[in-house]
C-alpha cells in the first residue's frame, strides 16, 4: 500500500544533507521538519478513569518507559497537553467533562482510545443504562488500542503508530480516502 | 446469645416481628413503623450492635424489602432486619442518627429504588446524574435503547 | 450539561469571611480516578467537603441481573482492579457456599497465595501513588519495580496482568505454571532485601513525617459508626480483619499477626499498610513449599443454579471488607446482587476528618484512605 511504503521508507531525519567545506547544509521542506519535531515531543494529558489507567502508569514507570519516545512530562492541565489518552470507560455523567477537556486543548491535538471500553463500551455493552458505547461518540479518535486492559507494549506500539501518522502530514479525511480506494 | 434468646428479646421490643432461620443468620421481619425503636434498642441496649455493614433494598415486583445487616464488635454475632414497603409510596424512617454510615447508603437506595427516608439530613442523588428519570434498579425500569428484555 | 455557573456559587452565599467554593474536579492528577470534590474554603482552611460520585458508574448491579453465576465473576475484577483476585475469590466462595461445592486443598492453597500477592501489589501501588501525591517521585518507580515482578508471576500462571479471571467456582481455571514456586521465592528474597530501602526513603523522611503525623485523626467510635474497615479502621485501634475473625480457605492454618495502631492519623494508616505487606510475605512463606498435589478444581455441574434464598460472603481485600449479597429465586441468574464495597464507607469519613485542617493536609488524608473510585461507584 502506498501509505505504508511512504512510512517505511522514512529516513530518520527529514532532509538531505549536502556536504560543503566548513560544515553541511540540510535541505528540506518546512512541513517535514515541523511534523518530525511535533511527533517526537507529544505531551500526554493524565486522564485515566479506570483499570486501563493502571497499565498507563505501568508504561510510564521504569520497565516499559514511554519517556524514551518523547512522552516524558505528563501534564495535568489540558491547556498544556498535546495528546489525550482515554484510558477507561466513559459514562454518561463523564461525557460532558471529556468534551470540555478536549475543547480546552490547543491545536494540533490527537486522541488515543485505549482499551475495549473506550473503543466500544467493552464488557459493559449489554444491559447498562449509563455507559457511552465508545469514546468516538464524543470526540474524534486517531488511534484505537484493543485489549482489556492492553499490555504496555500495545500502548507503546500505538504511540509509535501515532508518531508515524503525524509524520505523514495528512488530514483525517485524506487518510480515510486513501484506505478506501 | 443463642437464637432463642435473641428471638425472645426481639419479641419484647417489637411484638409483631416474624422470624426466619433458614439462612445463615437469623432474619427478623418487622413493619416499617416498628423499625426505628427496634434499631435504637439494638444499638444502645444489651446487644450493643454498633456495626451496620450492609444496607440495601430488594424489589420483589409486588413490594419492596429493606434489608439491614447488623453486627457487633464485641461479640461478632450478625442478624438481619427486614422491613416491607409498598411500591407506590415507599416511606421509612432513617437510621442516620444511629449509624453514620447510613447517610451515603440511604442516598444510594433513594436514587436507585425511590424509597423516601424521613428526617434524613441531605437526601438527594449521589451517583446518577441530577436529571436522570426513573429508578434504575426496580424491576419495572424501562429503557428500550439499552436494556435487552430477558 | 456542565454548568459554568457551578464553579463559584452565587455571590449572595459568600459569607462575611469570604468563603470560596472550588472543585477538585473529576480530572485531577492525583491518580485516584474520577472523584469530584466540592470543597468550601475559608482562606486555606477547609469548612466542608462534599464528594460527587458517579463519574464511573457502570451500572454493574443491574448488569449482573442478566449474567449467569459463572459470568458475573469477571465483572468484579474490574470493580476494584487492584485486588482483582480477592474480589473474584469472594464471588466464588459465595457460589460454592450456596451450591455446596467441594474445593480441593491444592486450589485453596494457591488461592490464598495469589490473594496475598495481590495484596502486596496493591499496597505497593498505593505507596508509590501516595508518595507522588505528596511530591516525592522516586518511590513511585521503586514500587513499580516490585509490582512488575508480581505481574510477571501472574502473567505466567493466569494469562493476564491486571484483570485475571483465574479463580472460578470450584477451584482454579488451569493448573499452575511449573516456574511458579521458583519465581515466588525469588520475589520474596528480593522484597525482603528492599524493605530497608523503603524505610530510609519514605518512613524516616522528616518531611513525610511532618506532613502525615497528626493529620486526619479518626477515633475508634467514629470508625465503627461510619462503617470503615480495613487499614483505615485498624489504624484507629478497631480489630476488624476478616481473615482472623471469620476465617475462610486456609487462613486458620497459618500464623500471622493482625496489625493494629492506636494513633488514628495518616502516619498510622501508612504504617499499618507497610507492616501488612510484611505479614503477607510471612503467610506466603509458610504456604509456598507445602502446596499439596491433586486436582485444581472440584466437580461442578455445567449450569450453576443457586437454590432459592439469600447468601452473604465477605473477604478481606486490600481496602477493607468486601461483601457480596445475593438474593436468588432459584434460576441461573441472580434476582438481586449487592456488592458491599469498602471504599464507599471509607469515603464517607473524608468530610469528618478534614474539617478544620488546611487544604494541603487533604492530600495526605485522601492518599492514606486508599480510594479506588470504580469500587465506590460500581
């Protein structure tokens, strides 16, 4: 698929280096440099409602460190965060709060839905009167991680996929169009 | 105290009580009006039941039943007190002034079943949204979108 | 919808001494989950705290009325996810009591070992999170190092790291992994060598002690009246360990002490949990070499039906007494199920212990109450 080749053929640093006496000159486009910088320093918002939050904390701790990918500082305030990782079930009472947090984040912002509850309501799908069946009824989601709860390696894989998606530089509709055709 | 002694003691306090010993603990069924004096006597009298560990309500389709599980830290014996309420107007006296744990537990029973507790200091919804309609844990709760009828 | 005007109440309610109402909102970084506290302050002194719950209310009790007796156990793993084995054990004990199922000895020993490992893992995470609330980042990483060893053991035997579904009515789902005993013994050796590290880092730290001593004092009568159980009540001198009073499985065959303190403040609650971890290690050491051979599950029918009546079982989780109350009409699904969660009663004490203290002390009190919000909201 053309998209996958575009990603796989990515050079580690966007740009071509020309060796000239006295140093080197890097030639690139602004877009690729900006996308590369953005993807390597995404700061997550600490938003954990239930069990998946513990796996997110495990990913933050020393064994499966996610700060080596740039997610070092987990900000408490949405005004300073880039990524919101929805870890846990969203219920009817929490939905307006989630929407408000998303609105308070500054562009460009990304959303990761972690766990079966955030994708589709998960184990609480049938016969519950208060669970929102999927966080994408409230806010648009970029990456979905299946699992109940997903392993820390799955969360790391999703963070890397998000980074690749940002480096592509395409909008959500363009990506959807590519995969359909 | 053996079950016989407890039964005699309870009958002196609440003459119309009925007993049921099929389960693990002695179950005592009283009317809603007799409940509060009985609870006061159990807490302050010779049995000294100072630990209320479970307060809930069960919907039996024709009536509601309030269930109180009591125990004591001195002798570790447990008894169960029940009271029947009718479905249209379930009203019962609160036990908050005897055991402080009942404040939150009764608020939860109020929002899930619709039982009104008189003299409760702060009776309003605790867990559900403020504009939620209906009483979810009743058997006649209708929610055609989410509930699959069995 | 979320009203903007809820943040500060009407100005007509501001008293002459300038009360301020703030929200410690549902999303806050003190990693306890979604708890909304409406705090009324006068300067920095707290006048009233009102918890607003329900931000993770997943209607579990209603949902369980349509699940069979084998299916409803997985839901309790997700209620108090830090003591998932112990919650599952409580439900399995209830079904076994109701249907008179025999559990083989091998299963009993392994269930108790897994419960104690879960208790240690829960207390480790509590230690790391509480120290982080008070501003110390390092204990968080040290605590997770031990916790990762325990989740490794769980993953080999049970298949999952956090929400294991291994304890079933009748015994266990599969037999043990062959490396189980070796890994548990390696964990015990590692844990014992690191206990002095925690003492030096946290317990003997002057700042930690002055932030937790004398803060959030709870007397014994109040603890009983508010229905508190677990380490919260034991720190006030109330003896309430279910493993000692109403022993289940093989707890009557092992030697361990019930840890009691009398001060009732946050430091006492902290010390109770740290000493409980040592007692759990003692229990595991007594059992790990003596696991009997045999079946790992007793004989059960395929379709479980509880007879008509009511049943109540209680177990001691890391937070307190977890009770399951089932009213059965003789079918394959329960007519009414009620989970008596320890966090619900422990939370009701928060207003009582914080009135009159400063807002900085609120974090120490809340941290030592060890609340897990999905357990409260169910």
